[in-house]
């Protein structure tokens, strides 16, 4: 074998060895640096949906079993196929969950109606709930004063980090700032120290309070709009 042929063979062998070392062994899965799964919509309980039969006091699905078979990440959505005789409560408080208690600052309530468990003709609805809290998340229905939750209409999940929150969930648009009245210009009848300023100043303060109240109502309207944005009539 000539020197050039031997050198070429050695290079081929070296390349093959490097390539083999770079490939993961069978059964080891993807490399540790592989990207997290894409964001996903999870339909709660699949075709069974999120329903409660008030006559038999039973739920339409086994929610704990369903949750145990799913993997959840930040930015995913839970899709509840339901009706207005039930509600969806989301909390990170384990005690509130165990007590079927929808009160508390860590609790969000998504309700397509009045939560009237005895409704004769409930209307179908779809509720989409984003997963924005990593770790333990708890869900239940507080309709019927908690009776639906107590009869099994609840489940808990573990939310992993995955890709993290997408921009629309990580950085939601800020609420509008309340209107602030500018101080009156010097030398006007509304300036302190000017004759007749008392009535003018009082009038200015009254308007400021009224403006603040209107701003507060506006903020509540924005919050209600955000809640309704995730409630889509089926």
C-alpha cells in the first residue's frame, strides 16, 4: 500500500470514529440540548369534556386519570368543553383545592354562566385557560356551592418550564393609567391664595375624585374584557 493510500485510509477511519462518538447511543433519546416541545392545547378529559350530571351526581370523565397521562408546560392551554351549569377554578393553593374553596388571591374563576347546577337547559361553552404558573396547578368546579368539586370534578397537574412563557403571556399589555388632573395655572380663580379660590379648588377636587372613580371602573372593564376573551361560546 502506498503512503498516500494509507494516509487516506487513516483519515477515513478517524472521521468515522468522530462521527460515531457524536451520535447518541440507541435508547438514550435526544441530546440534552434539544428544544422543548412546542406549545400545546390540552382538551380536558378528551371527548368526555367537563360536565356534571346533577341527577346522578357524577362527572362526565375521570379527570385525575386524564391528567396523569398528559405532560404540561408553561404556555400550554387547557381547553374545557363544558356548559354554563359548571365553572372552572384555577389555583396554586393546595388547601383551597382540598377544601373546594374558590376564595383567595391565588384563585381565578372562569364561569360561562351563573354556575347554576340545576339549570334545565344549560348552554354549551368552551373555556381556554393558559398555564402561566410553573409547578403545581389545581382545577375544580365550584358550582353547586362546591358540590361538583366534592363529587370528583377536579384535578391537579404539574407544569414544567418547557420553552417558558410566550411573549403574549409573559408580557401582557399594561392596563391604562388613570387620568390625572393637571394643577390649575397660577393667577386663576382655582389657584390657592386667590380670592374665590375656595369654591374653585373644591370643584377641582370633586372632579378629580370623579375622574378617579371613572378610571377605576375602566380598569374593572378591562379586567372583565380579558376574562371574557378566554370564554368562547361553543
